[in-house]
């Protein structure tokens, strides 16, 4: 959990071993370490998250690590107030030809960004795509929660209650995250 040291070591490795086969994964680890610092509350790490991941993506655009990196970049940039960049990163993820396990999180994240942008219709659309296309995803119930919250806000109390009952039956721990 010493992410500062991890950043130092990854930077040193990338400088000293430019031809290593480990360079790809270590490039993305550097972004991961900055992301972990940011999650701990280090606001200065936000810009470094984006630049570290962008550098890794520039060097390894076909890597399996690209989609999760874009999602993390979107989370960071959105919370830094740059929602349009976040939407752009998430569009790159959802628009990929190959589909993967990262898509439910991408739709959930983009929906949450749309909510921050006060565009609930677009958010609901992403949440519904997630629920319909990935009903067994661990993110589906959270999407249902956000839809229920929107219904409640709009005065559609019966529809909201139905969704909240479904959530309570299948994932009651979600209320701990969103009391």
C-alpha cells in the first residue's frame, strides 16, 4: 500500500529498461498507483492519474488494460469537474469493437456522470442498457438504484418503490453505500 514508492519504482523501471516485456503492465501500474493515491484523497494525484494512463495508452493502444484505464480516467476527470472529458473517455470504451467485462462499469460510470451534468434522461438510458444487456453484472443493482432515485425525484413513487424492493431482495448491502 506504499503507492508513492510504487510510483517511484515504476518510473525507475520504465527509464532503466526501455525494451523489457514487462513495460506494458508496469506502465499501467503507474496509473493504478496514482489512482489509488487519488482514491485515498490526494487531489493532486488526479492530473497524474490521467497523464500516467494516457502515456500507457499512447504506447500500448491495443492493451487489455486500456478500457479499465479510460474508466478510471473518466471517474477522476468527472470528479475534478471535467464531465465532458469523462464522457469522451467513456465513449471510447463503449464504442470499442470488442466487448468485455468492463462495459457494465462503463455504462454505470457514464450514467453517473450524466447525473452530475443534470442530464438524467441520458443517465437513465445508460442504466437501462446496463440492466438489459448485463442483468447479472454486479453493477446492475446500482443502476436500478439510480433509476429508482430518479423516479422518486420525479414523483413516480410506485415505480421507485418497485425498484427499491427488487434491490432489497437481491442486494441489500447497496443501502450501506447509498443510505
